[in-house]
């Protein structure tokens, strides 16, 4: 189970990193000898969760900044499918706190 969590977390880091890759210097993230290597340096991951669906969009950046100030260097979140399917067959991915793309963008900017 721990390996699965680590792989999911590594995948999220890659997604967030790729969201801002065009704007920032390219970094490397690999796993070798049981260690996460960020730009070739061993890195411990300290993560917390932020459920974007439960926080109004104007507060996302501030909440992410507070997480960073607490020493966290990763964030995880659920995708609540029922939150995005506003009625049967109708999906909202763009308004307010439904905009997961904007949440990932902001998380990448605050990384």
C-alpha cells in the first residue's frame, strides 16, 4: 500500500510540474535506490491534502501558501466526480471551485 501511495504522489508531482514547465526552468524528478531525487538531490516528501471542491476558488492560492509555510512540499487532492456532474450527464469543469485545471495551475505556481 505504501508503494502505491508513493507512486500516486510521484505522479501528482509530475502533473503539477508539467503544468508550469513552459514557464519555469526544467527540473528532474526520479526515483533511485529507494529515494526521491529532485534535480539529482535526495528529497523527502512532506504532503498535505487540499480538497479544491470544498474550498472557494479565491482562497486556493492562500491555502497553498499556508501549506508551504508549514513546510509541506507536496499537495494531494481528490477529484469528486459528483461535484463536477452538476446534474445527470451535465459536467462543470470551469466555473468557480469546479475548475480543477486552474487549481493545478495555481499549485504549480506556488510550488
